[in-house]
C-alpha cells in the first residue's frame, strides 16, 4: 500500500515527531517524489531561519509594564 504524505507529515518529520517506521517510509518517499523532497527542503530552510530569529520587547514596552506594575502595587516601587 502506498502511503500518501500530507504537509502535516512533512512538519512532523521535520520536528522529529514521527516513529522510526514512519521515518523510513517518509525517506523512501522523498527518494521517489521530488515534490515531497522540495517541500521538506523548503520547510527545513524556513525552520532554520525562524530558529535564528530573536525577538525582544522594546524599552517602551518594558517601561509600560514596569509603570503598570508599580501603579497597582506601589509598596514595591
């Protein structure tokens, strides 16, 4: 029986949420189906780029949080 892989399966494989059996099936399918391999490579690239992104709040946001905290609990300000 031929297994049909969905985009969800590609993501599960990418994030190592698949069993060893599923891994072997998926890897065999990528050899035979260039579209599946292309999807995997694209998602792997996106994941790598997203993993490098670091976001942090601006000083204005942090100050707003501190001001609010001090306004509701003036004992600690």
